[in-house]
């Protein structure tokens, strides 16, 4: 029975050490400022819109070509 108790004690210490490490690493992170977040968000949205339009146009063009040759 003592071995089982030691097992859980070691597991508990390991879990606690893991979360202490997580907190320590979280403090080292350079969190972005509000202005940076707005700029990054705008960049992502613009790229998503661009590639959405790009792939939609490609789909429409491919569909038109396939209809023109009678495949669809």
C-alpha cells in the first residue's frame, strides 16, 4: 500500500512542477500591445478575404471551362 501512496505523491509533485513551469514560461512571453493585435488581426482578415476571392474565382473559372467543354 505504501508504494501506491508514493506513486500518487510523485505524480502530484510532477503535475505541480509542470504547472509551475507553465506559469514561469507564461511570464517570459512578450504579449502584444493592443495596436499590434489590431494590425495583426487586420492582416489576417485581409489575407483570408484575398485567398477566399482567389479560390472562388479559380473555382468559377474551372467550372466555366468544364461546362464549355461539356464535361459538366
